[in-house]
């Protein structure tokens, strides 16, 4: 049991630590990051219940609906909702890169709890593939969501557009990911290039967010200097 729990939890904590430590200015209060992580954990069971009801009632029971609506839309909407109503106005969210930290935290909380339940049901031998596919993909969906939330909070215009993109782009990416796994017999040939693209896109957003935070810090410093 201890081995299984370690294998289920370690990938999520490792990825969260990676994105957390890339914050080159004020690192986020660990208590707020942990709280956000556990919000993601607590989302799993209610979402699984909704998905179970939809499946048993055969509501739009197609590969496309299962991938884009019952998985991607439900999961990404609730993560986005938590970030908007718990984190977005929080005093700790004080630079653009912080969106990536909190987006990764809520997504990895969700992915970690989902991973624990999956390995309990199916065995620890699935831990490696789970780490490189579902756990890392959830992390990257969260990174992309957080990037646009950071843009929304610290941009002087187009805030609503960035909030919209923070929800829609992760839904589309998540939907494509699930659709490949659900509908393709030889899914491995499609999922590997998709994951490479997803990592490239996620790291591109990380780099851009760090540049935005650098610009934000310089702007604050200039304003502070001028106010003296």
C-alpha cells in the first residue's frame, strides 16, 4: 500500500515542485499552494459521480461527447471555477507567473487523487504510464489555464478574453487528449506527438509568464521610484 501511494503521489508533487521553483521572484506562500492542491483533490469525487450518472443514463454517450464534454468540459470548468473564485483575487496572486503555479496546483491535486484511485483499482504496474500521460497532461492543462489567468489579471485590456481563453484552450486540449485515447485503436502513435506538442506549448507559456512577471516587477519598481 505504501509503495502504491508513493507511486501515485510522487509524480504530481514532483511536477508541482518543478513549476513552483521556476517562480524567480516572490515564491508563493506554500500554505496557499497546498490549499489550491487540495481543492483539486476534492473535485475528483463529485466529478466522478456526475460522469457516472451521465454514463449510466446514456446521455450523449459517444466518443466525442465523452472526451470533450463529460471529461474535458467538466474537469476543466471546475478547475477554472476554483481558480476564479478562490485564487484570482487572492493577495498572494501578485504577478503573472503565479497563475501557472496555482493552475498547476489545482490540476495536479485533481490528477494525484485520480491517480491514487486508478492505481488502487488497477495496480501499481500502471504507475509509470500514468505519470507520463494523465498526470503530466493535467499539469500542462493547468499551466496553460494559469498562464491566461495571469494575463487576465495583469493586463490593462482584454481581461475577459483572457479569462475565456483560460477555460476554452484547456478544454480543447484535454478533449483532443481524451479523444485520442478513447477513439484510436493505435492510440500510442497519436498520443506521443500530441504530448510532445503539449509539453512544448506548456513550456512556452512558462517562459512567457516569467517574462511578463519580469516586466511587472520592473514596472512596480519604476512606480515605487517615481512615487518617492
